[in-house]
C-alpha cells in the first residue's frame, strides 16, 4: 500500500494523488460513500461500482461490532466477503459514535464503556480492542481510537481530550504492530488529529500524529458544531504540519462547497452521510445548487435529472422523482441517493482534473457560489 503525489495546484494547496491498495487504486481527491452497517443505504453494491463508480466505501466499527458481530464477520472472511464489495474499504474506529452517545457512555483512561443502542447491553472499547475488531472486519484502512470532543468544548477540556487521544494512539500503534492482517492483504492504520477549534492544540496534535510515520493521516473533530470558517482555519493549520507526501483524510465532511474549499487547503479524502441521508429526504445536489424535489415546482418538470448539465443514462425526470418521493416509494430513495453520490464523485473527479490542468483555484472560485444556492 502506498501513496503517490501526481500534481499540485500552483495557486493553492490542492493536490492530485493515487493511493494504491491490495483491493484497487484510489485516485485522490476522493469522496467515500458511507456504508455504516455494511451497506450504503438504499444503494446496491453493483450500482456503487457500475453507476456511481465509488472507488472506496466506509464501514462503521461500532455498528458492525454490534451487528452482525465479530463471529459472523470472521466466519465470512471479513467485510469484503460478507457484503461482496471487492474494492477498498475503510473503517472508522467508533470514536465518533462514542462522542454521540453522551448519555450512555463513560470515558476513562482504559477506554470507553458504552451501552448498546440495540439491546441496552454494556461493552468496553479500548484502543487494543478496537484494533482487534478492525482486524476482524478487515478494512484496507483502519482508524485509531480517539475521543471526538464537542465543537464548543472549552480549552481545558479540548487539551485533556487531545492528550487522551494521543495516549490511546500509542496503544493502538503498539497493538497494530503486534498483530497481523487476518485475510491475506495489507491494512494501514491512520492516526487522527484532534484539538477542537484551538489552533495551538491542532498544531500540537498534528505534530504528534505526524511523528507516527503512518501511511496516511486523518483530521477528526471538525464539522461538529463549530463555524465553517473555524473548520477551514483548523484544516490550514493541520495541513501545514502533516507530511505532504501522505494522504490527508477529513472525517465526516461535508457539503459540496466544503469539499472544494477543503481540497484547496490540502485535503485528499472525504466521507459524509449527507448525499445519501439528504437524498432520502428529497434533497438533490447539482452543479447549480440544491433542489428540494418535494416542492410543487418539480411536479410537472419532465426534464431529465442531470449531474453536470447533461442527462444521465438513467433517464429519470424530476417529475417522476417528485412523484416517487412524495408517494414514499422506495425507488425514490434509491434514485435520489444514487444521484447525489454520482454528483459527489463527479465533483471530486472534476476537481482532480483541474488540479492536474493547473487551474483548480479559478475553477473552484467559479463553482462554489453556484453550489451553495437553492434551485
């Protein structure tokens, strides 16, 4: 597994690269659809490959650990064999789920004890346990166990949380190096930068993370309530420290405009539930802004749905999708989810092309105002 930097933009920190894994190559910048429980909601695996052309998808350690469980995943030969996805996979560590379960978890030096949202049973995630779980799941890229501090954390809590994340990282790295992949292909461990909205903590964390000599690095704890301008500022702080010849993964972000602004600041990899979640609720992303397909204005719009101004091969019209979503037909959820994922993947492919051609900044500046409007 390795990363090759292909091109850099001459007016910004935008980069185009190629991440090679045993399950295939990943051109960057890249967006990774989120398959929380082993599937991207409302989308078939073959649609992800043939229609969306997703190069890598995510699984969630917390959810997969609880259901179907490690015994089933190990017996299947890992998540690739279990869900039939033969391209790269990434699993998060469960740290964000720990953050979101504030009322049913307890964080200590040892790890995090939490209560299952399924049956109320209690479980303990330690850094070592999370490495073992991700070995069983078998993703190509696995994440270190971290604490994701709330976006409004005060400085004292943010510092304490960051330091705990660093100590947990040391234990993750040790366990990772003591163990071997279970299914005959390489896995890479990505450490996670924390530090909330405080520049000095972000810089300190990035320096500590960079010292691990990992294949790639993640930026966590953003888009959790802080203003967008602060998020961009923290990305700039971290990108100035992390090694330039390694991929940078911004976790859980975000809107199409967020992606392009973050690419300009040196980010290579993204994931977010927004395209599928918003699609299931009737929101479509387009190059000219967002569409609420439930609005009556689309009831008699028989134009074909487009990604980049050109009709897609599916041929569905806005009026038909309006009918499906308003009628709560399951096909509507699928069409909208696929459309949004196709748009996100088209957007990062186009960004990559402009980075290679050397005009990314001017293209980005012309596109972002359009992406942010309502159609």
